[in-house]
C-alpha cells in the first residue's frame, strides 16, 4: 500500500499567490520530510524573484483527495510509470457510484465531488497525514472534521461532515473511495501534470488581471521557458532533475479553473477566455514518468530539443 512507502505530515496549502503582471510569485504551505523524501519549506513565502536564467522546477504539488486542498512538496521521489505519491489517492463519490476498489478503473470526474461543479469545496482547507492516512478539514481556520481514511469509522466521520456541508450539491450520501495504486486523475493514464508559469503570467497580462496558478491544479510548476512553449512538446521528452518525462497530451481546461482556489468564488471563465484569446482551451501538459528520481524545488528543467 502507498501508506507503507510514505511517511509525511503535510500542512494545508492555501495556494500560490495570484500572479500579477510582474513575475512575482509567492508560494504558501509546507510539507514535512518523510520516508519518501517529502520535504517541507520552513518559510512559506519565497522572496521576490526575477525571470530565471534557465528553466527550473519552481514548485511541486499533490492533491491527496480529489477536489480538496493542494499540498506543496519541496522534495519527492518519482517512480517510473507512477504519479506523485498520494496524488488523487482518494475521491468522494457524489451519491451512489460505480467505483469498485477490487477492480479499480478510471471514471469520469462527474462521478465525484470536484471543483468543476462543486466550488464550495474550495472554501475548505484540508490536511493529509501520510503515515496514518488521516484527513483533517478546516473551515475559517477551525477544525470541523477529522478521520483516518483507511478505517471505516474514520471515513464515516468525514462523510458525515461532507453530507452536511455539501448537502445542496449531493445526489445522495457521499462515499470516500480508494484503491491501492489507483489515482483519481482527470485522465486514465498515470502521469504528472505540468504548468508553465511564464504562460500563467502571459495569460494574466492578456486578461489584465492577477491569476493564481493553483487554478490549474498542476503537480509541477516550471519556469524559465517561453510562454506557451510547453504546448509544442507533445510526443517529446523533457528532463526535470534526474527524471525523464514523456509528454503525451495537452490539458484541455474545464470550468474548475473558473473557481478562485482561495475564496471558492466562481469569478472567471478560463476555458472561454482561452478559446477567445488563443483559439483553443488548452493550458498545461500531461507527461508520463519514463525514468524516475528525486525531485526537489529548484531542479533544472531541460526542455525538448
């Protein structure tokens, strides 16, 4: 099981501060070091930075429970053919569902609570502890639920809170689902999701307003390449630190990006703005891990040639 390979205590991530029309980015949240080399940032805010001299990995994020809080990692080990450890390891079914933990398969995201439809999730802050697989949920800074997700009683405690808090959005009783090694990603392939911060800054400039990169819920945020360059990397390999990644798809955006990850307000129309500005709704790329290795923030990125 994943829990046997990872031991980490991760503080909830509030987000990456909105990218203004300057390249300033402030990263919030931290993760404590564990057996899987999940290593925290002690200072949650980076100093002001200018454009990097070469391409680099600026931040790593995982999303232990689909639709809930992103968690920032300073260091993590990627394995061939895998995802970030515990990325989308759990999901919350919206009413009676079809997920079978004994025969896990990819299901459409509408099967689960998620930001595309359920923006109220963004008003919660969650914290996931790898060692015990315990989820703690906060609302307005106060703990409102806590449960160990690998136990029936623990799952029920979280489900009871979700049933009350998300009552208007639910089609039936919520159910927390999980299967060892399964990821509840929007795509069926096990992969990592990459977003170029230069593209975020350029899109913010085009729209004339700040933009939080966490709207795009990526695993790897890179910088130091030209805006939109990543969209030309399809079927090519790049290196991030010691890891080799094979790009296989561009990320077609849905209405989840319209939700402000800090407030839960549905205050933009990202897919429509992309379509109007660029003629498509793609933002970010998916890549499979060809060769694994230890990733750390600040690692060099070698784009495809």
